């Protein structure tokens, strides 16, 4: 299980940034993506791909003319993703999620349909999580989705302050068990 070993190594080095001891399960990946209509989704952003569990699933499902931007701050995960994933529909960025809007403005493309986030929000200082969620909300089109997993319900109030439309799902088949927040931009 090289992915699990890599993850654990980074977890011990940078607990707050990595936020998990092992990659997410395929069951969590399926729950994260089940509300996305890939037929109509053209611009997808992934925040915190780690070893790429969700990235690979998104690439399997997305259309040929869709584009996926992934933001990974950890240099080793970033490097390994660049080596593993060569699909021309994905752009892998060694960038913090908080620079999302600056990146979008520089590249002048339309609004984002879906943001899939694995960021360990509860480990971040309040100013950082607020600025990331504001950037994500600004980047999305109306009715666009922000999908986030967390290991607790601690982020519920914060997410609801940005996204009035929200539902919460859960899977026990993950280590640790995880909550999936599905948020929609309505205004
Ligand atoms: C809990 S791990 C999830 C990894 C993977 N998506 C999974 O589910 O197995 C969180 C990931 O977010 C990345 N990360 C943390 N802070 C970040 C930031 N500000 N911008 C982009 N990525 C960040 C970490 O390096 C790590 O890869």
C-alpha cells in the first residue's frame, strides 16, 4: 500500500496540513462525487487532492471537454501527482487553495461548476478557512456545488454561513468515518 505509507509519513511531518493518516476510501470518493452531473459539468476545482483518490475518479467521470484544476500545497504530494497523472484535462497546481480567486482572475475563464474539497478545515486558523470558503463561494456559478468532507460536524455552522443550501451525508466505510457536506451557491 504505497499510498497509505506516503500519507502516514506526511501526516507525522505536517499533521495540520495533511489532516488524515491515510487516503480516503473508494466509498467516500463515491459519496463525494454522487451529486455531480458530469454531463453538464465543464469546470471542476479540487482542493487538497493528496495522493489523488478523488482526482482519479473525477477524471474517469468527466467529459472530454471538461477541465479539472487541482490545488495541492504539499510539495511531495504535488510532485507525485505530476508524475502519476498525465491526462491533458487536468492542471495540477502547487498552490494554496486560498489563492483560488487570484488564479481564476489571471486565467480569465468562466465560473466554476463544482469544487471538491478535502481540506482539513478544522485544523486551519479561522482567518484561513474563512478566506478559502469566501474564495470558493465567489468562484462558483449560481447553483454550483461546493462538496467538502470532514471527520466531524464542527464545520457545519461555518459552511452554512457561506452556503444557505446544504445537506450532510455520512459514510462509516472510511478511516476515520466521514461526513460529506454538499453545499450549493444560491445567491
Ligand atoms: C485530508 S487530506 C485529503 C487527501 C485526499 N483528497 C484524500 O481524500 O485522500 C488533505 C489534503 O489537503 C492538502 N492541503 C492542506 N492545506 C492546503 C491548502 N491550503 N491548499 C491546498 N491543499 C492543501 C494537504 O496537503 C492534503 O493533501
